């Protein structure tokens, strides 16, 4: 992948970065050779990114050509959007307060050059901001308020506005950046496409273990796709990739959803897509959806303050109460008597205006059917944790005990289970889902449809082994190619 630095006028450009071609914006925008380069990374250092300026069009046409612009159009807009700046300030609050604690004035300006500042003590803050607002040269303005320091604005710096005393540092920072490993080695064939896998190393219940993530990366490389594991701080870098694969527990009120939204806006292939996250995250929505489409499910009541007294009559005891945004057995309680039922409904209605009450359907295991692209991918039996009614049980210290997982070949899954799972998943979309079902004597019922299903090495992959990871990566490859063809970047 070639790197280009695009500026308004190379003759007046004051920074010399060896080994990286310097191109005039007009040349990049109008001359044929630059429309034909494939997989270029374009470092847009024009004076202005205002709407319909040359700098704006450099990033816009880079996207149209299948190049990777820095900054992207989405990043340019994010820097102008007060809500995005506020979210960044909230996400980095502890780091901002710690980093600016020695500052005695009520304002502070931080210059960020390829993720670095001249003062080493600001390096972490500079790096985090650069990864959220991926732009080569940035200036961040902070103000001190009663609650602490706040990021008030962040904007690009024109190359010619870099103070002369900083220029040598900028060149060094740029060379270090270009030397980083995300640029392919010359001896290794360059990947056709790049996939970002979002993960959180601190998450205890993450959907894929480290071994599975390595297997995803190997499968992608076999298909000539590069993989980079990214984290929360890499929000601003999404435009560098062709696809985003979220392997962190998702939620609507969470940065995973912002990642999905931004990636979709950038034109990336996204799993889990924002629509799937929204639909799967809320059990009230799922209950209404399954009922409306006659998908068999346990007897369910959407509870609010005016009908809470109907739970006993319509659902009975014992029953299950679910917080609408519950996930992985969290926010789910089993109640066995009227007093506990009343207390738990009161507690849950303090959190949400609506709560799910569901009949208790005891079984030794739940079926988990993995579905991708509207087709079955894998099947497992998730057995209940020892002496417990759920597949996972937390002790007093928060440590979790899990039931046994048994992978099952798809051809051995009861037809009713498979068909019901596919019907339910198709109501959500064409992404990657885990459908949980219970098989009873005379019926099969859907418990829920999950986005972001677990795919752990040694568990869900026991039947297909490495083929499971390759099938998922093949869907990414096909969708990326379809998008490129649809946009006219590559011939069909």
C-alpha cells in the first residue's frame, strides 16, 4: 500500500518527510495516475477541510477511489460536531484530569503531531486523541471548569502553521508513524483489504478468546485480507479499514454502538451493524417482534406500572423477569413467590419504564444456533451451570461458573430447532447472530436472538474447527467486494 502526502502547494510546503511522495491537491484531484492507484493511504495536509475546498475534496475523492484518507470525511465532521467532542472528553476524563493537573491556568492548548506532543508527559493523551480523531496534525483546546478539565475543541493544523521550532519533531513523528507495523512489509504480499477487529482485553465475558482472535486473523490472511486488533481508543482510525468486526459485548448506550454507526457511515462492512445492535439489545423489542411474526416463544408479558398486577395471573410462578437491555444472564432474575415478584418488579421499573416477565421453562440445556448471512453457521448445546437454572452462575465475588458446551454438527440438529432459529434471525437482518432456543416435548421456542454471539476457540468451533473462522471471513470478503463493485471502484 503506497503512502501519499497531499498539500495545497508543494512549493510553499515547509516540512520535508523523506520517502513519502508529496503531491499537490490539484494534481491528486485531476490527474489520471492518481485515480488509478489502488489501496493508497492519503495523508491530507491541506490548509482547510471546509466544505467544497480542495482539502475537503481530497478526502472525499480518496474515499471514492478506494484510498484510505487521513482525515476521513467522517472525522472532519466529527471535529466540528460538539456532541462528538463532548463524548471524547467524557471518555478521556480521567486521563485529561491527570495529564493537566499541573497546569495552573484555566486553559490549555495541546498540539498533536501524528499522535505525539513535544512534551513526553502528554504522549498518552495525544495518542488517545489522535486515535479518536485521526488527523495528522491536530490542535486540542481544553478549559478548566468546576468539575475538572474539559476538551472544548479539536481541529486540524495546517502544515505551514506548525512553529519552526516544532518542525524537526513533526518530521520525526511522521517517520515513526510511517514505520509502524500496520503498513505491510515489502517482502509480504500486501493485503487486498483490511479488517479491524474491535476487542476489549479487560472484558471478562468477551465474545471471543485470544485463540479465536488469532484464528480469525489467520483465516483473513489466507484470503489476502489484513487484520488489526483495535480498541476503544482507535475510534478515529476506522476510515483506514474496509470492514469492522466487533468482538466486544455491544450495547446501544456504549461506544461499541458508536463504532458501528461511524463504520457504517464510512462505508465499511460492519458486523455487528448498528441496526442489529439496536434490535437485539432490547428484550421488549424482541418480545414484540417474535409475537408479531408468530415465532414460538415462552409466554411473555411486557410489564409497566399499570399492569404489574397481571403478572401472577398471566405468567404465573415461578417466572423470569428481564431488564430490557439484559445480556448474558445479567439483568435476569428468577422469582418464585409473590413478595419477591413485587419487590423485583419495583426495582426493575426504577431502571426502565418497561420490563419483561416470562414463563419459566426449565430444560437441561439451551440450543445456540449461530446464523450468518441468513444461513446456519454452527450449533451448540449450552448446559445449565451446576445446580443453577442458567448457563452461567456468579458467586459472591463475581466469579463465574459456566455450564458445559457441546458443539453439534448442523445435520444432527432437529429440523424444528434449525428452522425456528433461521426464522427468528431473519427478522433481525443478515448479520451474525446467536439464537437461543429451548426444545420441549411438543414445541421449540425462541428465548432470544443475540448479536455478537460467542465464538471461542475450543467451544463453538469444535465441529468446523478452522473452517468456522474462514466462513466468517469469506462473508466479509464477499461483502467488501460487493461494495467495491457497487461503488464502481472495481469491475465485477
